[in-house]
C-alpha cells in the first residue's frame, strides 16, 4: 500500500506545470485578461466547450422528456396509454 502524498515524479510534474504557468504569466505582462478577452480565452479551452455541450445535451433531453407528452397529445393521440407509450419510446430513442 502506497503512503499518502505525492511521488517524486508527481511532484516534478506539478513543479514543471507551475513553472510553465508562471512563464506564461510573465510573457503576458504579469496580469490576467479581463472582460471579453477573458471570456474568449475561456471559450477556447476544450474543457469549457465540452461542458457547454454536455449542459446543452442534458437540457435538450430534459425538455424533450418534459414536453413530449403534451406535443403527442396535441397531435391528436387521445388515449393516455398511447401517449405514455409514445413518450417513453421517444425518450428511449434519444438515449
């Protein structure tokens, strides 16, 4: 069992990352961008894009699950059982 804490390799990796970050700050004049520049810089990060895609997908899936019974019943299907089966089938197809 490994004792808690970082190995020397992990410490070296973190130190190298911090040194790289410090060098980037120095080349940028030692200050962080603000306003629109900061927003654009954040949007260029792949992790932010992946998070936005994930949130959008989750929102769309929930909206579809929430509104599909109303849309199905408005299209002319009046039997509650059929509406439920069709709504469940559409949710299954999205997954």
